[in-house]
């Protein structure tokens, strides 16, 4: 065996050991709260692509979508959805060359009675992109692609928050001590 063939065999083993040593593991399946029931995604924007994507992702995760006639539905309320650009670098003429695209979503998950399963919270994502002020062709298309990627990442982030709450509730229920009632004592007296 040559040194080269020995290295070819040792490198994959070393990489596998490195991955297991760092704590890497595949993400497990999404867990939804057990008492979720039918789910309706509501947004301030009636035609929000994020709301549509979240509804589809929840259905794929096993949630039952609420219909128009469903009265007792759990509501995933998208209270705010904001996009913003901020220049982060300028050229010698003071024109913006690089931007930071920001995307923030505020949401809450409520039971049919109005109590919060997941309290109101905001998730914010940011990505930087280059925009050549002299050659603007293609910049808008790149920004749209970046928005689509950020929207997909936002769907995953919201679902991870729902998953974390469901896992926490399941763990708390499993760790809660069960109430043990003592066996009844028999006070039978014989005459």
C-alpha cells in the first residue's frame, strides 16, 4: 500500500470522525403542538406569498388546513411583514454599491379561544448584495431571487419556532410529576 492510497482511505474516515465530534446531527422531523387542530394562516397582506408558503409548509408538516367554514381554527397570525434596503458601502462618487436587504416578520400562534400558543415575536433576516451603480442591468432580478430565498428561509424559521414550542411543551409534560393518589384504606371492623 502506498502512502497516497492510505491517505485516500484515511481522509473520509477522519472527516466522518470530525463531524461526529463537533456535535453535527441531522435535523429531526418537525413537531407541531399536539392540540393544534385545523390551522388558518392570516396575514395583513391578503395576497402575501409568505402566508401561502407557510400554509403549504404546515400542511406538509401534518397540520390540517382550516376551510372557510371552520369556526374553531388555530390561527397563525402574520401581524407585520416588512422589507427594507440599506446602503452599506459607497463608491468614490457617493453612489451606493452594496446594500443590506432586511426582512422582518412579526407573528403569533393562537388557539381558537384566543390564548397564545406561541406569543408574539419578530424574526429578522438580513442579506447583503452588490449593486453596480453604473451597470444596473440584472440588479433587480438578483434582488428578486434574494427575496425569494429569504422568504423560504423565513418559512423555515417560523416553523422552527413552532417546533421549539411544541418540543418544549412535550418535554415539560413528560417531566411533570404525575399525581399519585394513595390506595384507599379499608377500615373494616369485625364485630
